[in-house]
C-alpha cells in the first residue's frame, strides 16, 4: 500500500510540473507536426509515389520512425533533467520502485497523448486506407507503452553514467529493434485488414518484452539508486 501511495504522489508531481511548464509536451508535439509537414512536402515532390504499390509500406514505416524519435525526445530526459538535490530528496521520501514506476506511468500517459494527436495529424497530411482502424489504434497504443517502458529504464541507467547520450543509444538499440519490427508488422496487418488472430502471437511477444523490461527495471533500479 505504501508503494502505491508513493507512486501516486510522485506521479501527481510529474503531471503538475509538466502542466505548469509543458516543456516536454510542447517540444515533442512541435517535432511531430514539423516532421510530418516536412515529409508531406518531400512526398509532394514525387507525386507518383502515392499511387505506387509500395506507398502503404512507406506510409507505415515512416509513421513509426516519427513516433520512435518522438519517444526518444520525450522520454530520454526523464532522469537526466533531475538535479542532484531533487534526487536526494526523492531518496529520503520514497522507495526506488515507486520512483521508477511513477516515471514509467507518466511517460506512458505522455506518449499515449502524443500518439493520439500524432496519428490524426499524420492521417490529415497522408491519406491512406486502413483496413482495421481499431486494431491499428491498438498497435499505436502498444507502441506508446513499449517505447515508454524501454526508454524509461534506459534513461535511468544512462543518468548514472557520464556519457549519457552515447550510452542511451548503445543500450536502447538491441531492445528497440525487435519492438519496432513487431509494431511495424502488427500495424501492417491492420492496414491490410488481415484477421486479428494472425497478430495475437506478435502482441503476446510484445507484452512479454514489456513485462521483462518493467520487471528488470524494478529489480535493477534500487541498485542504481544507491550510487
């Protein structure tokens, strides 16, 4: 019960701070909108591309590339922007499990909100027929959840190292690649209107990866927190 109360208290703190500054949300939203618009201009330079057979694949992959880098920009600074004094204060009032859980939940909510805004914006600029819109939205939500768990854990590890940017890239690469491949496959099945039963195994693997990442974060973060 104490863990739940501490997590809820820290989560409210994260939401209140973001609501006051809106630094992360506005920055990532500007990145998503500007990137989509630039891609729209680039696609218009080649008008025959939209009618080609490979356009749906490019459409899908480009969307996940945008969301991947949006997640990096939004979540990578979860721990890096915290001052030493604030971290010391957290150390005295909360358990490390509550801290990593609150960061993870907050990042999930932030990415879900950004995804809910990014997908309609992307559809506004790049019209495309999605065979199963509901399942595609589910894939986007799963992607938001997966990016949040992975990058929150890696941000916590990288914050304890001197060369944060390099370590962030090295640690995230082997975890993000299978996640992004699964998300592209799931969303492509939704675009093609393929039966959902063919995607259940991919969803299971994705959920298993998220479970392993969250469990690993809960086990390892207390040791990182002591340094």
